[in-house]
């Protein structure tokens, strides 16, 4: 196993065990020496794999113990794409998605400009609440243009497809290529408070996510809202 591919393979192995709940928050990962023996790699390769997991927010160092699984956080899209690639599921272990609404709405200005359509143009929307261990974590509304719904009619059903973008991209024969995530903070609306179990005047974090295919078409615009107390983590490779 070469160092170039080895560290990524090791990281993928532990990422999958964490996402599937085999390793839970607080559990210890094997020592670097054990990883070197198990995978037949040099310590530099094992170190690089562990750094990748740490940078993704999946693990953290614990003095006197070693490397442990970090507490659950709300993944960004890159994390969920990695989860889908590694496990075939878009959600991590312990997560559930409940669809609360599907239908057609007129695109407001924020959605229209990102889909490059006129405000008021009909788009398909799916709203859902994602919970972790039974506790609501975030509320998400995904908006899809007509060509996406045309190849993925499952999006019109009040059931969770569990990897809508991946399914649409596969049927279109065009891979996902780029995501823009714009983060702001604001006061929660009353419906958001009810969905997330919040009370009083609460600050929420809003992420508007625009996902593009390799041919430049936008496949989804999603608005994700989470309590300000929920950790949102990003990890972006620079090499």
C-alpha cells in the first residue's frame, strides 16, 4: 500500500466505522503503532490519516488516552458526500430524517438568483427535520429545478430518499462538482422554533447551500437552519 493511497484508505476505514456507529463519541481509536501494524504502513502514513480525521472534526486528541471520536456535529455537504461514498448512506449513525412537506412553490428572490431563474418561477421543495438520537439538530428546505424532479420523481413523495442529489446526479449521468455554502446568523422564526424545540428569542445559524454539476447546472439550493449551539464544521483540502 503506497503512502499516497494508504492514508486515504485508512481515513476512509475509520470514517466509516464512526459514521456507522461502530466507534461512538468518546471511544478510542487504535494507537498509531497498532494502525501501522494492521495496515502495513509507515507511521507518517498513519499520522496523515489521523490528521485528516481530526481536520474533518471526527476525532480529537485526548491527553493520556490518545485519539478519540469527537462529539456529534452537524455535517456540511462535503462530510455527507464522504459518508455516502463510504457507507451508501447520506446520514450518520443515529441520525434520522423526517420529511415534513413536499410540493411546488414560487421561488423567492434568494432561491431564484441561485437557480438563475425569475422570482416566482415554480420549483419543487422538500422540507425535513434531521434528528440525532431523537433530538432535532437542523431544519432543511431543499429546492430543485424541474429537470432534477423529471429524472427523480421520488422527490415528489413524502418519504426520505436518503441521497437525493446523488440519485439525481447518477440518473443525469453528470457528477456533482461544486458547492457554495453561505453562512449567516439571525433570530429563529416561530415555525423554526417549533421544529427544533427552541423557546424564546433564539439565534440560529442559516446555511444556504448551492450545489452544481460538472456541466455547470445547479442541481439543488438548500436552506439549512440549526440552533446557534449546534457546531457546524468545514474541512477543505488545500492540496
